[in-house]
C-alpha cells in the first residue's frame, strides 16, 4: 500500500530547496521545464510521497475544496527521529534552511519535540519516535 501527502506551495524552487536542505529529501519523477520534477515530489519512505502543488493549481486536486490561506493549519506533519539530540540537530538544520522555529526543542509532556514551519507555513513537528 502506498500513500502521498499533497501540500499547496507558493514557489516550486523555494520549496524544493527547502525540503532538500532541511530534511535531506530526494526528489522523484521526470524533470519539467524548470529542471525540477513535475509534479514536485519527494520520497518520504518506501511507500510515501510528499507532493508539492503550486497554490494556483491546488484547487484542481482538492476536489473543489477551498485552498487554505498560507499560515492556516489543517494538519500537522511529523518527522520522527531516534533521540532528543536528533530533534535538536534536525531543528537547527531546518532553521538554517529557512524554517521558522515555532516551538523550540523541549518536552511539553508527551515527548521531546519541536515545531517548525516551512516557507509556506506548513507545520512539521520534529519528535522522538515513540516506537524507537
């Protein structure tokens, strides 16, 4: 079974560069005229893709639902890492790549984590993996 998560974005190049630098993600697919895969997709795992769709075209794939304004959260994505030190490291890597750190690393009572926003305001919680 395979899955894909799609997010609306403002700028393909900015999003591409952010996800490569912040999380070390690799793109998949054939290159478009701008030298980036079309659609812009990243492998999150063996059976999961992150698909980044320009905001103007996102309505076509959202079955007529309104596209949320930048900075509006309808979901929280998580990046699971083995240790608190990894949370710190990934948070700093994301910050250096242009993320806005919304919650600094710490333990709010359910595990060590931080929250960062990508250039389009999509939130990512970086947290220790509870199954590790």
